[in-house]
């Protein structure tokens, strides 16, 4: 396009130099290369510039070609001054108007002949097809049509000079500048080149610098001679003033802006790629060095991604084991966690000593003040059911749990039914050992063997997830409410707790196992074998919790009948019969299991129990509106409706009134309780005195070891070592208190027995009267006394009788009364005491209590009121009773377990629960704990932190390799200096030069990234094998995500480009004239 436009103005094209001055600084002096040179050139002539070396010939040529700048004067091109030319204008001028032919050819060695010729057209923006056609035509014109695929190194000097001429002519320039074009050629070749230049000069301006005057005289139409920077002669000077007007017309024609030359990035890539191919080894080593950091980061990301993928898979697989679990009551322990993480005081201390902090207080305060939040699961259940369609794609199943205990009974060898409940077993064993009951840790542990099978989405039948995770190895899955299934582990084993629940182990068997565990004794660990048929023939009796309570028709209260074995046998025999219909085992493919128990039952059984309980007599009675504040078990109100408490001054009289109005049995029991309870001060004094004898831990441990002489010493030592000093002292104090209390009660029981064996005053008077009736006169009385004294003292009866007869009544009667009383007491114990009834015993103790109360102060009576006055309200609450009866409402679950389809669905569900909370009142909002996220997120965080640290270390190698690439790129700039000059000579801009070297670093970065990713993919193979061998987990697989691979390649490219920015700028700023002179 430019070529056609320029042809229109070619006949007006005039090149004029006006007083051109050019100087160079050489050390501390200034050298004048051109001194006021002025001349005009015709549009088509062959001009030769002659002169000795250093006269300014090449400098003049470079200024005309726009490679060098003049200091003063003016260069007028087609009537346009170049004083205001910018770099872009000079680039356009060189590309469109100038063609260079150099003495040393200046071909780009890594480009083919054809590519060398095409390069100027590439900068002009000519299309590929036209560019190729014009380059071939130019080569044909210089006689090299058959050499275009060769590299410059494969050609002779004459051929390379022809290529240079073809390159100069391909863009149809107005001026052809030849600098010593025959200087490196032989005579014959020189003649050929000169003939070619002469032909070219017929339609354009050819300016040649030469040292050969013969060739100049033979071929040139004009010869200009120079010396010391000045023109000394001109054989055919030209005056452009005659064509000044047409020149203005030409200038007007050229007002259309010429397209500025620009090298596309793909051209720059091609140049750099071909250059890099000439030094493959260094390029590969450079790229490999740059790839080391990429390999490190890629391997870290691969392992991190593999572990994260494994964690994600574990999360998804464990969603069935750890669903989104919503409890009716959630304890907020965030305060405790905060206190544990901030136990240190915020007060600043001098670091010269050790200071205390209130960690225990903070921790205990946080525990005590931990909020127990109630979740309104009733309303949330309604929301779940109303949004069932919307949640269908997110939820695999929803399980509603209720506080319904499975009470099953089996027969023992005596034919009696017993409750096969594991927790009942532990409670009784611990109670019999003196611990009062099973510890809280055991009551909250997963000891229950009963587990409801996950129901299907519609609530009927069993969820397909159970079929996926378990194989039926015998029988079938339960279909009806009275059918259950036995769950064995992968080794076809069940625990002894399960065997106990099935009635296959007795209480005695379990007691032996527990005793052996406590004493550290071995047990027979031989596995017992049960056939599938035998297990499926087992039948259990199901009893509802409400069946334990029967109404007393006389009192109208309900009584607990569990202690009555005969009645329990009758009730159990009439219970629902549960039968095992199948045995299931976890599938080999299952990574987790939904069920945690060993006996599975269906939702239908849960609904049957809930319905049966709700229709029971005791539940209906307790839920009756009139009994809202009435305990149907004790007959007492749940809430005190009168005055809350008596004033202190009224308590003594109230207690005396209670004693007076109580029956003898109540009085007897109260008196025994009062007497057998040691006073607080007495008990404290004894315990403190006893503890003072064991001041050290060693002494305390020795005392406890003595008390547990039958327990394995190593086991006991281990247990004691786990206790702190405070815990050990507390346990010992409690043990001593218990022993002292027991001994005190035993001593008091003897006193109570003595009271019961002593006749009352009335009884004694009656017996004495009987004795005296047998002694009607004094003679008989003296004989009665003398007989007793004779038996006791061996004195003669006559002597004793004489002594007694001598006594007066005052002395005689006391002796008689004492012996009569003694004989009456003996008669009471011998004849009456064996026949005394419980009522008579209670009567004696009641009388003793009344007498005892008369001796007490008002303060002591008030204390007895506080300690022994029976409550006027029930010790239970309405909710306690309903829980005892097993009450449950299908609309109000105690827990909701939501099983998401996958982990992503779980996140969406969590968002929906958050959205739900925003639509309800604060008291109806739902809180829950996502255990999977807590466990996995901490692991993920650790992995992320480790990955980040490793990546940071490896990134240092990236920085180092980037610096190295920058240095190597700078070396490449030095190596390609001549190429820079050539590109600038044909019109490439500084930006184009930068683009060439940016393209080189782009290729190096791309190669480094590709090597890094490829090496990573190969290294992942042995790494996976090592990880599998070390961990034993086949699912962990180091995998580099495609996106991460792409990003790493981009990072590699970016870093190498950044590293090459400085060298590319250095290249762009190089002087093209100096660059062309370099080798």
C-alpha cells in the first residue's frame, strides 16, 4: 500500500543535505566527522562517495539512512525537514524509504535466506502471502531463486551480498545505501554486484561508499569526493531549487500518514526461537535451571492437592458417620476454649521472677458459665418438611432421633427374666463395688448396642446407604417393627456386650470379666462360636418404660414394680417378642459405617414404642391437666405453692409438732437417722486428726494400697500416679469419712439395740408388781433377799436374814427395790423381749425420740428441721418424670441427623441453616457442631501452612533462577548486538528490539514451565508409590491440578520476562551504528 502511494510521488522525491555537522567525543577531545556538508540528490542516480578512511563517508551514509543523527544542519527528505523527527519517524523512514547493503552483508545467521529478505516486509505489516511472494521475486531478481531455503552460512560471499541487496530492495525503497558492497568480494563477484546496483539505479537513488575509484568511475553517474569531513568535489552536482514547486506538491501528497513499522510478537518469537535453536544446549540448561523452582512448587502442590483430595474424599465418605447433627441441647464451650488459649495474665511483669496467674479460676469459671443452648427442633422439623423438595437434591437422608430406650428382657437359667441393658449392668457393678454407680464417662460412652437403621427418604423402609455399606450374610433385612438385625464387624465378630444384650452372657459372666479387668487378671480370650441359625433363633421380650409403673388402687399413686421379680416375670412374658431376621457385615468397599451399634432396628419400632408410651396409663395420668403440678409417683406437688420456707424462729416448734404427730414407725426411723449420723464437727475433727498422720503423698498412697490389698499392684500404682496431689487427698479424705461414718453408725446401733432391750417404765413397774405379789410380807421379802445374797457372797442364810431383820424400813426398802428391779429386768429379757414386735420396738424408739427432743435447744431443733424435715414438694420435676416414663413426641425429636449427598451439599445446607436462623426469633435459632469440618479443617490448615512454608523456600530458587536468566539474557544481548543493528537498519524500533528479547525470555520461561510440569508429572509416579508404601493408603495420590500447572507455567513465563526486562531495555538503547560494527 505504501509502495503504490510512494510511486505517485517518486518523480518529485528530492534528498537534500543542508550544512550537516556531526562530531564525536573521543576521550577528552571532540572529533569532527562531518563539517558543513551540503548536497542534493536526484531521484534516480548512482552516486559514489570516495575518500580515504576516516573522511566521513560512512558517517554521511548513516545520517542519510537515519541510523545516525546529525548535530546541526538539516536533512530534507521530499521537501520535509527531519529536524523534528522522532525515533518512530526515523524507523518509518528507514523501513519504507531506505535499503541498506553492507560490506559484511549483515545477514541474520539463524534465519533462512528467504526469512532474511522477508524481515523488512514483516515490519511493514505486509500480509504473509504477499510478503512471501515479494521476497521470492526479489531473490529471483538477484539470481538466487534456488537458494532461498539455505542459511547464510551455507552461501558464498557474493551470494550473501546478493541476499543483502534483495533484502534492501524488497520493500521498494526510494534510496539504496551501499557501504563498501564489494569490499569483501573478489573482482568477478564485485563486477556482478556493481552491474546489479547500476541496474537498480535506473529507477531509484543509489548511494555507494567505496574505496575503489575504478569501479566508481565505471558504474557511477556521479562521484563525490570527501576529505576530513568535507566535500572536496562533486562530478555532477544537483540544484533542487528548480524542482522546488513540484516538491511541495509531493509533500502535499505525502501528508497521508505512513504506516509505522512494527514487529509483531509472533515475528519476535520466530526470531528468538530460531536464535535459541542455534544454542540448544545452553537454552535447555537455562530452562532446566529455571524449572527447578517450578518442579519444587509443583511437587508441593501435587502432594498438597493429593492429600487435600484424600481429605475431601474422607469427608464425603464420613458424612454418613458424622452427619450434620442437631441436638435439642447444645453446650457452648467456646468460653472454655478461649480461657484455655488465654490462660496468661494480661498484666506486664518485670522478667526478674515468676508470677502466678488465675488459670484455674478462669477455666473453672468458663466451665461453670458455659451456656447450654436449647435448639427448637420442633420448629426446625416443620421447616425441613416444608422445604423437602428444595432439599431433596442436597440431602441423602434425614434421621429423627428420640430419647427412647430399648428395654429388652431375656430368661436366665432360673427361668426369671432380666433386663439385658448394658448401662444397668455397669450401674449395678459399680454400686456393688461401693462407687454408687457407673461414672459419667461410661454413661456418655457409646456402650449401647442398639442402633436405629437409617430410614429411607420417605421415612419408610431402610435407606439404600445401608445396602451400600453392608452385606447381608444371612437372612434378610428387617421389614416389620418387631424384627431386628445383628451387625457383625468385618471379622464376623460381636462384642461380649452384644452377647449380653442378646441373653447369651449372664450377669455373673460379665461380673467375672469386669473383676478380672480391675484385678489385672487374664481371662479366657478364646472366641466362642455361634451359628447363624442359633443367633436368628434368639427371641427377646420388649418392655415399655411405662410398664414398670402400676397404679395402687388404695393410694391412687403409681408404684415402681421393678424390684418385684414375680411381677416382672409376668410383665416380661407378655412383652413384644423381637426376633433376629438377618445378620449383616460392613462391605469391603465401604470406607466408613453409618451404624455404631451391634443390633439394628427399624424406625417402625421407634414409632411403636413412642405410640405405646403415649397411650400408657401413667403417661396419661401425669399429662392430665389437673396433674400438671402433681407427682403421680410421690403424691407431692412439683412446685411449692405456699410459703417458700419457715422463719428460723418457727422451725423448732414446727419440728416438735412433726414429731408429735408422726406415727411410731416414722419416729423410730427419724431417731435412728439422727443418732447414726455423726455431727459435722465431730466428723471433721476425726478426719483431720487421721489425715495428719499421713502428711506425705507416699504415706497416702501406702494407706490406699493397704485398703486395696486384693487389687493388682501395678494397676493400682498406675491409677494413683494419674491422680494429682489434690485428687489423692480428696479421695483419701472421702474414704476416711465413709469409714468413720460407718463405724459411728455401728456404735450407735448398739445403743439403739440397748434402748430396745430395756423395758419401759410402765413395763418395769408391772413386772416389779408381779415380783412383789409373790412376797406378801417382810419375812418372805427377807428370805428373797437372803437367798440372792447367799448365792452371790456364800454367806450363811441365817446371818444374812439376821442382818436384814435388824434394819429399819428406811434401810431395808431400797435394798428390796433394787433386787426386785433387777429380777424384773431379767424376767423382761428372758420372757418378754423374745416376743417383742416391730411395733413395740418402734414405740420404744418413738418414746426415746420424744424424750431426746425435750433435751435439745431451739437452735438444735431448727437444725434438725433443716436436715430431717421431709420435703413438702416432690424431688422430681414434670420433665424428670416424663423422661423416666420414656415419653417422646414424634413432632419433637431430641436430635436430627442430616446426611448430605456430598461435602459441597453440606456447605450449602450449612448456609441454608444460617439463612433459616435469620428468619426466626433468637430463641428458635439452631446451633450445631460440624465435627467433620473441625477435624478436617485443622488438618487442612496444617497442610496449607506447611505447603506455604515449603513454597516460600522453593520460591527463593525461582528468584535465583530468574536472576540467572536475566544474566543469560544479557549475554544473549551481547551476542546478538549485530542482529540488533541489522533490525534497526531495516526500520525496527527500540520497542521492537525489546520485544525480540522479551520473546526470548518468554520462550525460555515457557520451556522452563513445560519442563517443570513434565518433570513433576513423571516424579509423581515414584512419589505415589513411596507414599502408598509408607502410609498404606492407596487413596492418597499426588496430583497436579491442571489449573495449578497452567498458573505455574504463567508464573515461570512472567518471572523470566521480568528478569529479561533490564537486558531488553539495554538492547533497545544500543546505538545501531555501533551495533553494526560489532562482531
